[in-house]
């Protein structure tokens, strides 16, 4: 799909990768095969979903095609140009230009919290390139808004979890590898994270003690 009166979405993505390859994590949008594997991990009956690092909207489109109503989808994208692209393509969804670390505040301020609990968070964030403290802050923010027993669905270009085991143990989370998208460029692995204890996870803002 192309942007209205603009270049193809893939070129927009690649241009942003050239500007900041570390932040973008990949030089091309995710494949439809990977999108299908990500969406397949949604809980049965999932209705309200948050997407982090949506890029050009490959997962966004797959979520809507899966049956998630556009108005029940909150999309958070830090890159300003990609945010504008997403806002044009998905006008009926909550598309927010923001930082995943601030997810709890974004959910409140956008009014998304008024619709009930969140059934899943789908993420295209590049956790492998992040320092541990940033990983912790984002994951804490994610699980502070997720409903009980609801998952964070994440892909990575590594065969192992992009979040280290000791961090998962610290936060009381479990992980399972859900599949590999061999046709993606490069091949990607899908991981699903869930709470393995009942202790709530509190979002921590920048500057707070970990």
C-alpha cells in the first residue's frame, strides 16, 4: 500500500532506517507470514489490543483483518514520519505518536482505558538493541496495562528471547517461543510473554528507581 500522495510505505520505512538503523531494528517492513504468526498468538476472544512500534502498519492491518475493530486498537509509534503514515492509513484507530515507556499514561490520556482491559500487546520494538534499563521500563509499562493472564507478543531476529532470562525472572514473567517466520527478511521468531505470578507489575517512569 502507498501513502496518499506520497511514496510507497516500504520506501518510507527504509528511509527512516537510513536515518536511524539502531532505532528501526530492520531495513524492511515485516512480512505477511510474520504478521499471521503474530496475530495467531492473540488470546481466544481478544477484543482490545495495543500495538507498539507499528512501522508501516503490517501488523495493524493483520489485526484488523483478524477481527479487531479499528476503534479497539491503540497504535503507538515513536517515529514521527511513520506515525503520520499510520494515522492516514488507520484513521478509525487510536494512533499515537509516543514512547512505549509512557504506555500507561498514553492509555489513560487517550481514553483507551475507558473501554475495558487490554487483551494483548503486539510489539515490533527492537528489544535486542536496547539497554537493559529501557527493556525493563517498557515491559513494566506493558504489563501494567494488560489484563490478567494476557500476553505480550513480540518478534525478534534472534532464535532466543530478546528479553534476558534474568530480567524475566525479576519481573515474574514466563516466555514461550511460538513460531518462526522463515520467509521474513531476515527470518524472525515470535515469542509470547505472560505473567507467571499474581503480583502486579507497576509502570516505572524515567528517573524512578528500578
